[in-house]
C-alpha cells in the first residue's frame, strides 16, 4: 500500500541555519504531495503542496520539489527562525491507493535555538 | 484562516464514562475526518465521512463511533472511556475535490486523559 517515510527527529538547529527534512514515498498511482506543520498546542496546517512531477511548492521561505525519479519530496529552508520550531509532516494523497485520504509520515520535530 | 472548531480542548475523565468530542466546521465542506495522534506525534485516521449519513472506518481500528447528521457537525463518541484512549484527537475537513488532491483543514485538537 501507499506509504510515506520521513527522517526521524528531533532536529535541533541554530537560528539562520539551513534546514532539510527528507521525505520519500511509495504510491500505486500518481499522488499529490504535501507538507503540513503543527505548531505547539495547535492542529495541523498546510505548509505547501505539489500535484505533479517536477512541481515545486513554496510558502514562508520553505520549498519542496516533487521528484518522481527518486520518489522524494524533501523540505528545505535556507535560514530557519525560532518561530519555525514545530512538527513537520510529509503526506500524500492518491485516489488509487488511499481513497483520496491523506497518508502521513510520522512527523519530524524541529527545534530552532536563538 | 480555517473555521473548524473542537470542544472541549482538554478533558480529564474517569474510566467507564461516556464522552463525546465535538467538531464543527463553517466552510461547507462535505468530507470530514477524525485522527488520533499518539505522544510520538504519529497521526492515525480513525473515522471519515463523505457527507450527511456517511461514515467510514479509517486505517486504525478504534472503539469510538461517529455520526454525521448535519454537514457541519461530526461528533466522536466513546461509550466507555479507558486509559488506553488517552490521546490527542484531531478533527479535519475538506472539499470533495474536483481534481486529484484535497487540502485538509484541521481543528486545534482535544487532549483526552482517561484516569
């Protein structure tokens, strides 16, 4: 079945450091890919998305590119801030394999120190 | 900003009690979901609904039940709470998409502690 694998945390960085959170997927069809973020004490919110191969999603300085050849959707940010401290979830949606529901990775906790 | 609400935000209750977690959305979304989030942060889909009078079980077996009598309302009920039900419960909603993907909007969650 469909699945998402993302790097385990926690990840601790200093402010202004470069961030990469790896995400790879397995899907039966042609999924859409997402990054969601969960700030402390809150629900999840969509950070960015990409719906087809080579698409780049971007938001708030974060970027991720849909790489079909490597089945990956790695999240990057050039300079993190303390306010980016949160849990990040990679997810896919595939009508062929998941009835259109989201399949989430296990989440990566990011802590940014001043 | 998403308009999806959950009450209560926190609940501490004794074993054997019946509880209902409320979820409402004002976006007119047809599809709604309940997730259970364990302390390790992993999300598990336990129920979803395509619309009024539709309920489906998710990937994780759950002793909870849901109902969908109104589009905007998707309550989750535990008939007899147990300590193993202690978790965070997240509600979400989405439009049934025309295309291939759906953006889900999440509520703030209910933290349940069963003693």
